[in-house]
């Protein structure tokens, strides 16, 4: 079995594949100060809860946007599973041509998403990752990564309203009933959710215009379901797209 781990700034998403079937997924909080042994206890317990054993894991693939954690995760898997993980980065085959001024600037997770999106949906395709940051990744019909856009994540924007103002409260992000809120909480929910829907619709329209094609739009990340319910611009929500991309890249590098 293959264990795939996407190490993000806020969460670490882990999945176990049996062939091309995703058998289990977990999300845990990212902690840069956790030791490899602490993560090992978490992972082994999660596997056990799914009636899986560490000895069943034969391969590991990782992508990370938190460089300080990569070494610890390599140590974890080498020590507890006797496996040297494949870390997506320079020198790893992805099948994607990166058409950027500096290809090394592109986060590994964005390339992984591009690989999965083109494999699953063809191209051109736009992947919107609604995580710590809100990223738009654009993949051409040929499967090339041609660039994208980056905006603050919805959680960061929401927390900023609470921490940087004197009287605005921390609010739960739910579907607003109306755009015109009748109290502070509903006004904030409307502004945040519909504001990000407007951001998505506006950027997708501009990207499609620059591409000269009606690219398919795929959303992933923690707030994908919430925002997809409020707009017809998002064609597909796929919470597992990064894990699928990791599996595909691992397969490419076994040949």
C-alpha cells in the first residue's frame, strides 16, 4: 500500500492507497514543533483505527510547503516503516512542463494538483485550492502548468477581521441567508462568503478570457464545499485531488 502525505501550512492531509483505490484519509493540524516520534504515534494510531498496520505500507510519497517538516517526516518513515519516502521536488518526474519565469517558485502542492486535474478532467483546467491561501492554478489543454493567482485564504481573512478590529466578533463560516445582513454576524458572514464567491467568479472569468477557452474549474481545500454551493462557476469539488496527484507522481517515478 502507498501512504501519501500533503504537508500544508495549516493541515496535513494523509491518505492510504491500495492500488488506485483510496482506502482512508485523515487531516491533522500542522505543528512545526512536533517531533517525528509524535507524528509517528499519530500516524500509527490512525492506521490502527482503520484496521491497517504499518507493515502493510510499502511506499510513501510526500509533498510539502513547510520545508522545516520535510526532514522530520523522512526520519519518521525511515525509522518506523523502514521506507525512504519520495519527496516531490526538483528532480522528481511529474509529467508537467512548468511555464513560469522561475519554476522553482511554484509550490509542490500546486504541481501535484495540476497533475491530478489534467489526468482526471483533461484541459484546460483551473484548480482552486481553498486552503490557508486561495490559489488558482491553470493547466493548458496539453497539460502544461501555465501559471495562476494567489489570494489570502478565507480563514486568514476572517481571522483578520476579528483580530484587527475592536468590536467585530469571530464568526462561524456558514451559508449566508442574504447579502444584506441584519446584524453584525450575518453581515460578516455575507461579506466573507459572498465576497470570496465574487473573487472566484471574477478571477475565473479573467483567466478564461486570457486562455481563450472555457476551462473546467475544480475546487479543493477545506472551504470548497461551502463556496461551491454559492456559485455555478465551480464545476467539480474534489477534496482528494492532491492525494490522487501524489499517487500518480509516485507511479511515474517507479517506472
